[in-house]
């Protein structure tokens, strides 16, 4: 699963009106700007080596597990994970977790952040992007990644 580092600012539509005929071109241009801003990267104290989403695609109404493999030469004893989710280009969800609730603390060397969530059965299917920041003492940014995931079109228990 491709990972990108995070840019310092947030990209928003800003109320721009987009002609429906130009919507696809606008989305592709926005994605290009987003990717270019993330390619610069930063040298973070925590390096993320991989992301696993099970199942992939995520199934609405069923548990989904997100595992993020990371490493550091620091001794992380406290922190928080700030997670933002976007559906296409629209921000749809934010949450914050205690770092030590998602992995064993203190974290040093290689470690895995794991989170399990069940998305509501009415969650729209399609492509999503998740941005996760790990903040340490004094909200210092220890890492920031973005990755995409999909929510499938099939609901396990269809309502008839």
C-alpha cells in the first residue's frame, strides 16, 4: 500500500465552485497537488515501514483492522495519534487516540500500532484516504503518513 509523508498545511476546497463537466479534471489536479506537496517529506523520529488493512477492501458493518509497522531510535513513553479520514476530497471523520492504548509503551526499536474499528453499515462505498499524525511531548510531530483504503460495495447482511 503506497504511503506518503504529510505536508505541513491542509488542502481544502475553500468553497470553490467546480463545473460538473470539469469535476474529474479538478479532482485529478487536486490529487497531483496533494502528491507533490507530500513528496518533499520530512525526517521524522518515527519511520513507518508498512500499513496493513484487513480485510481489504473494508466491509461495512464488519470489524476492520489497521496495522501500522514503524520503528524509532527514541524511547516513546507518551503521545497521541491524530487520525483524519477523507472520502474523495471531503473530510469525513477525525479521532484522537492515546499512543500507549494502540501499542506497548515505552515504544522503541520496531513496533506496531494496531486499531480495530467497525464502520457503520451505511458508510458509503468507495475510496478513502487516511492521514495519521503521531504527536509526542509538547505536540512535537514524530511522524505523519497518508494512505488510501477502500470500502467495498457489498454489505454482509443486506436488508431486504
